[in-house]
């Protein structure tokens, strides 16, 4: 690809693309799963996201009124909070909080007493902490560096544990289930928005599309199982009252259409520069493969209750 004049002048974009590529290579070779995750997420700067006015990092829930990823991601966060039964005064734990965008939403609209966040990516923790200060929400939002599978938190201390599009990364997810159970108060609820294969017959290697390379690189090896096995594992951790809601139709395909148009848009090009836009355009060139891959995946909201008296 011969560099155009605009590409030559996009020095920042060239440096960014180079840095992201180098960090990505390093991340892929990192053996420790949590360090690998932190490195992978460090390759995604907060100003290079697909959302325009927020820092969500999820596929979104594209219900009737949504036309932007900001709206769809907010709708997904709202769906999860409602599924968890979040109410004013709750003690909430948000695991894998990204940049903490959903926590600002939950703090304002659901008014829990506090939200503790755990995340293994230091860059995201720092940005989320600053965000809590900017929003004057430090009395509610408590963002910490920490792991879903070794929570530095006391037993029976939360009414809700939420994990918005991240539990597939946890090493492994079953240890997260055990930890969530431990830190929940009796009667407390775990709610996750999670991704899994549609059936046990789908091998992880079947997912081939470049925009879904994260499935090969950051979907923990032990976490590749479909809904029925998922529920068995929750039950084995002690949870009852299990519910599932598949929202694949409202996530993958509308997200695919939206992002395809976004990458080609002048406003996105202006924001990320021509170099990164060219990288993405190439990565997104095989739409048929991407559609096929999405048909093999299920996007599910799962809830589970720790037995005992609730709030
Ligand atoms: C796809 S992002 C989702 C972020 C956010 N929930 C959202 O919807 O915008 C996954 C997040 O999980 C975090 N993560 C990955 N492994 C983790 C672990 N073992 N413990 C805690 N957080 C983890 C990543 O750092 C990242 O913030």
C-alpha cells in the first residue's frame, strides 16, 4: 500500500497503529492470562473506540430506538442492571468494568449505595478513577485493580455482582462463579452478559473472521461451552433460580452493520486518521465470513441467585 499524502501527514495515526500492532504481538505471546488480558486491552486507547460519546466496549443491545453504539451499549447496561434486579441502596460489584461507563449510568439511574469495580487493565482503571472524580461520584464509585478470579473482597458483602461482556475472558469463568458466590450476600444475584458457542459441536477454531480474532486470543481456553453447560457450572457453584435470555439477534448483526458503516464514515476517519481506517477496512473486508461466524455464537444474559434471604 503506497502511502498517500494524507497518510504521510497522519504521523500520530502511523505511530498509534505501529504501537497497537507491537503491543498486540507482545500480548499474544504473554503466557500469564491476566497479564495477557491487560496488555490486549491496553492496545485500545479510549479515543479509538467505535462509540462516539462514551467509552463502552461492548456489542450493545440494539432495541428499537438505537441508532448509535453509545445508545445500544447503554441499553445493554440497562438490560443487565434490570436483569440483576438492581435497586437503590444496593452494594454492587462490577467485574471487568472497562472504562467504567456503565457504572456512571448505574450510579445515576439505579442509585446503588456503592459500586466497587474490579478490572485487570491498569490503563482502564486509571481512566475510570479520573472519570469518577470528574462526575463527582467518588462517594459511590470505587474502581480498583483486581481479578475476577481472586477478588480482594470480603465474603457476603454485595447484593449484586455484574459482569458486562467480559466473563468469557476470566481464567477460568468457573472460578469467577465461585468468587461471585462467595462475595454475594445470601439472596444476592449474579447477572452476566456473556458470549458462548451456540452448541458444543462448534469448535473455537471455527471462528475465523479477523474482527473476531479476540475469540482465538482472549476467550479463555476453559470457557468454550454453550448455555446448558454454563447453567450446570453455575448450579455446581451453588447458585439457584437460573435464568437465561438469548439476545444474539439484538447484538451481533446490528453491531456488524453499524460498525461497517462507521469505519467507512468521514467522521471516523477524521477521528482515527487514514492509516488506522485503512487497517480496519482491510480487517473488515470479508463480511460473509463475519456473518457466518456470528451464527455460531450466542449472546446471553444469565442470572443466578445465591440461596438465602435477600434484601
Ligand atoms: C469487553 S471489555 C468490557 C468492558 C465493559 N464491561 C463494557 O461493557 O464496556 C472486557 C473487560 O474485562 C476486563 N477483564 C478481563 N479479564 C479480567 C479479569 N480476570 N478480571 C477482571 N477484569 C478482567 C478487561 O480489562 C476489560 O475491561
